[in-house]
């Protein structure tokens, strides 16, 4: 009888141990900008949704937030030092932890959004410090220096990669000759593999994992090229020269149905690549002058790409497979875009927050309001979680109620 009683006591513990860790990462669960939220407002009041709470002492930065069921995390810089912040869902600051010297050369301030994976958090500084911290109290668990440990090459605007984890493997792109891309054990920080890839410097890109014909592929963009690696060993599977000469690729590759989409910047447009049947090469399917945005990403919905461009400053709808422009307006651009419950949330560089309804042949602009701050450099991506919209601008964080 005692053994049976002990078994009943152990069952809840075993269930708890097997429960999947809670994850909050860059641009939602699949890193494609789509948040799985329900029961959200279909239009907003003229002055915007109600503000639930706000915080105006985050310091300088362009990072957005990571949101879990218990906390909200972000980063900011004071006097050249960057910090991780953790809040509860009423807006009370729980703790603030220093994580390193900030990038202060141009566009100074914090850059990368924390990645929360269970009880640990992960973060890159603009100066190349990779840290793992306790998600409960902020204590630093381990750290690496991309320059000293992996031969990273300094890039013009500082490192901005938003980290990615698959299982217990943490991926990072130092951009060195030997350690161009690395895979680390997220618990111990030990190197699992290193890849020379093409030996190009990193290019501000946050990577994406996708599956093609039952096999996983790791994709990111370095200074000139979009590359695809085998995530099990780091072998280079294919690459494609994007031709853009400036080495700035702050957008995550977008994959769907055997095609992968990459954005260039500043008059160089974008390109759609079709993966071959063997999965070991690509060819260009189409190119477009649109979506020449160095930072902001696009959305794939209704078989179309929705997003903005830098040069002509249009919001556009383009067919995924053909590149045909279905709709385009010179308004609310350039911008970062995310989506939830079938609607697009666009946050322009000038600070407009816009609600857009995508349609098979275009889109309708539904509502808009002004975010915090002045009309420039609104570069943090919106985040949607549990009926709340998170908008960050420099030292200001606003949390809006968008639930029905």
C-alpha cells in the first residue's frame, strides 16, 4: 500500500517534469510575426486602445519585449551600460540586471530582445556579449564573448541578432571565419558545432528554422548571402548571393511551401527563391523592387506578402508565388508588421500604430493611433500576448488592452 501511495504522489511531479517549457521569442511562436491570439478588437477607438500600464524609464534602446504568463522582459541602456528588466503584468518592476557594455557608436542603445526558454533567458548585446540568465531573478548563469571566443567581426551598427533555440541547442551567428555560425548547448554553453558557412560577417539577421520534405533547415542572412545550414551539424547546404552591397539584413527569412523569401534594403528590393526537389539548392522565382526595408519584416497571409518598403514608402500586397502587386498605397510606411486573429498590426518608423485587414486581393486600413515619442526611429516590433499589445519606443513602454 505504501508503494501505491508513493506512486500517486510521484505522478504530479512526473507530469510537471515532462511539461513543455514556456517560450517567448522573436516575432512569435514560429518567428513569422503571427501571434495565436483570439478575441481581439476588430477596430480601435479614435485615440487608440486603453493603456493598461506604462513604463518610461527603460533607457535607450530598440528592443521589444518577451512576454510569458508571469513576466514581461525587455532591455535598455543607461550611461553606456545595458540592463535586462522584468515586470509583472501590472507593470511593477520586479528586477533590473546589468548585462554588459552597450553599443554606443551609432544608434546607441540596447538592440536584441530577450529569448525566454523555460526558467532561463538568453540575450545578445550590441558589443557581442552572449548571456544566459535566470528568468526568475535575473542572475547571470553563463556568458560568452563573440569577439574573444568566436572571432566575431565588428559590424557598422552593432550586433542585433535575436537568438533562436531548438530543443537544447542555441544558435548564434558571430560572423567569424571559423565560427561563422555556432550551435551551443543552452544549459552549459558548450560548443556543439561550428560552421564556416561562407565566412561572411553577420548582418543583423535573426534566423529561422523551417522544415522541407521532412527535414529541418536553418536559414539566416550574412553580409551578402542568404545561407541554409543543416542544424544537426552546421554543414552548408546552399547559399544565394543577394547582391546588396551594404551588408544590412535585419529581416528574418520567410518560408512557405518550398519557397523562401529574403528582403534586401535601400533600392535593392526583395527576392523569392524556390528550393529544388532535393533540398540542396535554390533558384530565383521572382524579384521585386518592393520590400527594400532593412528592418521591419513582412507578413504572409491569404497567399500574399504584406508589408512596406523604404524607397517609395508604400504599404503593399504582393502574391507569394508570382510577385504580382495586388494593392499598394503610399501611406503608413516604412513599418514593422505582425499579425493576430487575421489582422495586421503595423508600427511605422514615424510612430503610427495601424490596424489593417488583409484580403485576397489587397487590404483595408481599419484604425490607427499615435504611439509614444517623436516621429522618428520607431524600430521596435509590436508584440501581442493575452489580449495586450506591447509598443516600445526608446525609454517608453506602453501596454494596450486590445481584448474584446
